[in-house]
C-alpha cells in the first residue's frame, strides 16, 4: 500500500523541495482505560513543499506528505508474568502548514494534518496481528514546530502533533457480557526530531 | 474417496480459518465483532481462552462452533470448542456447551429468531457446562446474549449463510473446581458448506 501510494504521488513527489526523515516519540493520551502505556520510538519520512508566500515573504504556505508510524507500548499481567504489547499505526499523512521566519536561523510553523490509517498492528513477543476494523481510518491532527537553519542544505525540524478527535470508539461489556455503553478515547501525541535535506538553500516557494 | 476427503478437508479448513482481531483494551481475547470471524474468546480464571481449529493425528478436526438440537428440538445446543491460550495451562482444551431451552428451532433459518435474546441460567432459560470430552463442570450462574443473527451474503462460493454474534459469562463449580468465565464474546459464520450444525433442516435464506 505505501509503495502504491508513492507511485500515485510520483508526479507531485518530483516537485518536492525537501526530504524529511527522522524519529518520533509517539504515545497516546485521553485513554484512561489503557493503563499503563509508554511512548515508542517510531520512524517518520516525508516530502516537503513550500507552496507560496503569504502577504510578505516572512510567511510561507507549506505542504507535506509522508508516512509516519504512531503507537504506544503497554503491558498486561498474564498468570503472574508481565507480557509486553506494542500497538503500531502506520499512517499516510498530508499536512498544510503556515511558517513564519523568526530569524534567519529559525522558522516557526503550525497547521493541520490528515492522517489516513494504512496498517494497524499489535505486536507481541511471538506474533504480529492486524487490528482490522477497530480504529478510525482517518486521524485529524493539529501540529506545531520549529525549524533550525531553514535556509541551509540540512535543517533540523522539531514538531509536535496531537489528534484532534479520539481514534477509538470502544464498546464496553461487564463480566457476564451485558453491554455497558461505549467509550471514546485514544488520541495520538507525537514529538518528532527530524532532518530536512533541502534542495534549495533559500526560502524559495513553488508559486509566487 | 481419499482424494475427496482431502479436498473436503482443505475446504473445511479454508472456511473455518478464524480471523483473530484482539480487543483494543483486553488485548488477549478477541474484540466483539459481527463479521463472521469464526472465533469466540473469554477469560477463564483470568487466562485467555479462544476457540481453535485443530486436527488430531488420529483423524478428525475440531469445529469451533457446533450448532445442534436435542431429539425433540426443544433445546438448541451451541458448542464452542477451544483452548487455553497462556500460562501453564496453555493448550488445554476447554469446550463450552450452552443449552438454550424452550426454543423449538428445527430449521437453520429460524436462528434469526434468536436475535436480541438473553438466555440466563438463573431464569432457567439456559444450561451450561464447561470441560473437555472426558469431564465437564456444570455452571450455576451466567448468561448467553445473542446480539445479532443475520443473513451473510458474503460467502465466497456465493451461497448464503448466517452470522451469529454475541456475548457470554459463566460461573461454574463442581467438586471444589471452579471456573470463572468472564468477558466472553463470539462471532461465527454458520454456512451450509460444512457440518457445523446437526439435526437442523437446512433451508437457505430467501
């Protein structure tokens, strides 16, 4: 699926002005029914486009597509022994951002992302199981970040993103199987540290 | 004949292959679904239990769900055949037998009348036992809820069948042995290809 998407996006990919790759600390919140949970280190890769300047050259409209794995780790007690589980969600993301040059060495930006869930899995020590039909297929997120050395060949990007809406609607049962309502929960929270390889060493936009 | 049996065996295993989608919170048991995933699961004394398709070297395969009636069709019998999935008892076979009383179901198509019905041991609508082929323990408390029964139009061979899904919980005790079976859920596709039902007249849904 990711390869197919890349092929479909090949024409637009060739227009990319930066390549972005790195790691993300990924965890969840607003999930009181999942305890404990810990962050996971996940990969993120993307193509970055500076679309056009807004009003003055300090403000730029940006667009990015890529793949990001989000998730969390949790444990359960099984017959007195701790068993580890990793929940991984591979997303194809598209983000629209507005950046503002704060200084020649620093940009700040914020925006919105649409994340399409491609492959949710549960990993145990012995198995990987696909979690089909369980989580929302689309995760809307709000993002904010800082970019260091934006006009050099290699810049550093620090980005935080959070789900706007929960991605799980969970039906609850009591011990005997009586329906006990439904709960909504699980929002993704990611902190990304990535490097951007810039094709142009300035703040050139695709369109004026 | 051998070729015929082998072909039927492959067909059987293909149709019975379960789709285990874990519950997003109770990760060790299947999540409640209504898709015909051919699986039932529960906690049995806090250990995960799940139906399985497994074959013996002496011949024959287990069937995760068997639906049958007693001789006068007053009781509908549901058999969930599975194994403990973890701990020292991993691999131990455990069959749950539910006897649904006073139903008088004679045709497979009449299963749809079960939709939304709750069968309780305390109310005398249900008898249940848990065990293997040698021994079983009667259950004194518990229930089986049939949440959905509907016609399944997605059979790969074009034939029609039924999907039956619901939840259950049981407390069974006998001679000092106690089984607490909690958070049970099941989701089966009952199709006309294989002998997952006995004593029921098969008339396909119209």
